[in-house]
C-alpha cells in the first residue's frame, strides 16, 4: 500500500478538525494507516504532533485486522 503525505491545505484542515473537536465533541476516524505512520501523513510535523497528541489523550483505538473489501474484490 502506498502512503502519501497530505497536501498542506488538507493537513491544516485535519489539524483544525482534531483541535476543534478535542474535549468538545466525539468523532470517529477511519484510517487505513498504522498509528506509527500517522505523523508522516501531515505536511507539517508540528501540526501532526499536536493533533496526534490530542487524539492520543482521549481516544479509543479499535484495530480490525482482516483483508479489506477492495482487497477481496481484486482477488477475483
């Protein structure tokens, strides 16, 4: 699987979403990257560290380890 860094604008939008909702609203993120890969997705590592710190502070992680639906389809 190829991992691409978010564009600067998208990185900022994700940061704003996480910071704006931290300890105010609940939200769900569905990410197909391992947690250790998340920082590399942000265009700005400082924004990434701050956002990930907020996520780690008050989150639950549910890891589902199985083939994705797209992987199943491509096998046929």
